[in-house]
């Protein structure tokens, strides 16, 4: 989505020769946010592939198709808000699949790869929680814990606990749906 594209632009500006953008659909799109135009600015050095990273075999295949990988950014995310009392196992799994299960698949697929960077986009919700987002918060907590455990094994890994980011991806979609107030009541305004 949008944050992954922003990161792709940044690493290309900083000297990376190519990037691979993977999504379940094989597209980078979120209606009305201009991501297709943004993608065209990096198309010369970017491949967009369809890959469900939560499937361990697909994660391994993706890495085999990109043998000179130096860094991995896991920026996937999915919101499916429910109050805990109304949350089913399927609600938990839906969000966990995009964040936690996918991160675990990447982690295992990368065990034999020497990387300069393995970065996972987490959320401040892992530390502070957020109404209706226990599934999202717990999935992001998994990313934070996975990064810490990976570093304990002398391997590179970082998680970044982003607040809501407007101007791209699901942060913009949430902002559009709920307005600017989400998080402001606890001093967390959105980043742009």
C-alpha cells in the first residue's frame, strides 16, 4: 500500500537499484489515493508481484525469485475492528494473517539470508491499544516481539510503531472514515 510505496521511493532515492513490491492481489492500489501515479514514479526499478506472504511456501518462492535481496520491509496491514466481546477467532485470524503470520513466514524464509535490514511496520496500538483493535494491537505486538527475538539471535530486525499516517494507505482510509480525532485524545495526532 501507500507506506510501502513511500519506502520504495526512499530506498530508490538512496541508491537501491531495484525493489520488489509484493501484495496478495499483485496490485498497489487504494481508491482515490493516487497510488498508481506514485507507483509509476518507481516503475522503472520496481516489480509488483502477487504473493501471499502469510503462506510460508509463497514467502520462500518470493525470496528465491529475488536472489540478491539486501533488505526486507514488511508493511502489510489490515483493520477489522470489533469489540473484544464481539470478536471471533476468524476476526483475529484475518488481521493476524496479514501482519503476524506473514512476518513469521518472512522471518523463517530469511533465516539463511544475510540482510542489511529487516524492518516491520508495527503500530503504536501495540503499546497503547485502541478501541476495537485488540486483533490489530496483538498482531503488532507480535511484530515487536519477533524483532526483539531476532536481534537476540544476532540477526538484523526492527519494528517501527507508527501512529496513524495520513496521505497513504489504511491510515488515510481511517482518517477519511473517522476524521482527524482518532488518537488525538491521547496526544497522538496523525503523521502526514
